[in-house]
C-alpha cells in the first residue's frame, strides 16, 4: 500500500526526532593532549552539518584534552547540505557546540599550521544564523611564548564572525596568545557565565573585544587579564554589559577610536553592576586626535571599584599635539552610582578636546 506524505508533514516529522549528537571521538579524535585532533573535529562538524535532525549537537566530551591547530566552523556548510530543502532550513538552522573537554592550542608559534585556514584566529565560528556554544570545558591558548615575541597582530583565541543569534555560556578561556574572544560583524550575540584569565603582565590579552556588532549582551562573567577586560570598538551599537567582575588589567574601554584620522563610532552602550579590582582603569572612553566620528549615549551605572588607579577617565588626547585639530565627539555620557576606592590621587580624569569638546557629561552619586 502506498502512503503519501506532504512536505510540511515531512518537516514536522524531522522536528519530532531526538537531537542528533555526534561526539568528536566518533570521528577519530584521540583526546590525549598530544595527538593532533584537528581533522577529526572537521570531520565531526561535517557529520553534524549534514544531519537533517532539528537539533544537531557537536560534542567535545569531558575528561579529555584535544590538541587543535587553527580551526574554522563555518555555518555555510549547513546551508549547502540543505540547498534542496530551503523551507526546512527555517525549522532546523540552530546548531549546538557542546564543549565539556579541554581544547589546547600548539604552544610553539613555529608549530602552527595555517595552510587552509586563517592563522589570525585559533578557533573561528563564522556565517551562522543560530548557534549555541556551551559547556563546562576550557580553551587553553598557551600564549606564553607568543607574549615574549612582542607585538602580535590580530591573534585571537576564539572568534565569532559575520553571525547572528549566537549564545555562548559556561566556558573558560586561559592564556590566549592575544585577545581571548572577539565578536566582529555580528548581531544578537549573548555571552554569559564565562571565566577568562591570563597573568597581569600578559600583553594585549583583552578578555572580550567587540567591533562592528550590534545587540551584544555580556553578563555574569569573571575576566582577569593583562589588558582590557572588555574593549568596545568601532561600529558597536546597542551593547549591554551586566554583572562583570574585572580584575588585574586595564578595566573596560570604549575605544580607542579615530586612530590615523579614521571615522569611527560607538553608541548606546550600557555598563551596569560591574566590579573592578586593582585594575589600571575602571571605565574609560579613549579617542585619537585627528579622528572623526562619535562615542555617545553611554551609561555607567552601579559600579564598584577596589584600589583602581583611575576609576573614571575620558581621554580625547591620544597622540597629543598642541594644534587644534579634529576629534571624535563624546556626548551624552551618564555616570550614576559609582563607588569604591582608588590608589591614586586623581580618581576622575576628564580630558576633553578644545576643538571638539565633550557634551552633556552627567555625574550623579559618585
């Protein structure tokens, strides 16, 4: 007897199936911390992407260590596998990366292999619309030898690029070679319950860097690094930061903006309920002389400071000069309910440009 089923019924049937879980060990990963498991991770991702089950889960198991070369997870793979099932994509586009084990980067800079991928990032997630990255695992960047090399350009431990609807939670990032997490050209990204750490003297190890992104939320995380806990750069808009513990490094920075005469913008940023411990700065807005653009509609509220050198700072005088030149405009900034202690004589420093002065800087209950 012949049974006919409509395409819509087929979609509902797919949705009713149990989540498809694929362990990287199934693809041949060794997990001893010494064998190169990069190809096994690529193969596991291929299998998860080719599945039509509604919730594909890529799993890195607890209790194992996986040595990885630079690796890219590309959300476009998923769409390629569903090219003939465009309607079904609407129902099945979320994927889950479950990291409960330990991911380890090569410790020696000379051992990094970048033949088929961008070596600027260690682990990259790009071109996603719907991604959950979660777990109790950790990422060990092993940046100690990189730090001794001096200036390292664009070396990111963990990058979210050109994506939207991304949720990150629970992970630990240790000793990245440079920035720990970078969020670029993305929207609707939510990150919470992260633990990011590197020594106080580790250069450029920013915790989380945001650039050209909108609707980003960072919450309930601990960040202790050698540089900015959070850096909010050009093109950032509607950024919400809540309940962050920031220690050791340079605090939370907006900027620097306008370097080399560029037009750069940041707006609608809210930072609430953050705690700063022995950092160089607390909350800082930094711009370059000669630049263009703006930093505006920014709120700092209910922040606490413990032995912070400069809790509040606005600085429009990066690359100082005596000439009256252009500057990035800073306006509509609110500081409300900021309390604590400083270990310097000046707790609040407002350095505004003569040519493009700050506007509407409000302070209440400091």
